[in-house]
């Protein structure tokens, strides 16, 4: 497949790096997602809805000015 052995060694090194580093790199992301899910599960639904409505009212798009 490859005629140059250097390419094989580089691909092997890349695969080993990805396989070895991937679990360590993805662990903080999973922990953050689990923490966010826990925080959202503790807050009651109506409170989240009220906060979403308040945020929308505060940051709603301004109406376009009327042109004559």
C-alpha cells in the first residue's frame, strides 16, 4: 500500500497517540456534561421555563423601524 516506510511509522505513531490520548481528553468533557445534567435535573421545570422567558424578553430582537 505505502512504498515509503516512513509514512507507515508516522501513521502508526498517529494511531497510537489517538488511541492513548482519546480517553484522557474526553474524560473532562463527560464529567462536565454529567455535572450540567445534574444541575439541570435539580432545578424544577417551571423555574427553567420562567428563566428562559425572562432571558428571551431581555434579549429579544428589536423591531425593525418603519420606513416611509
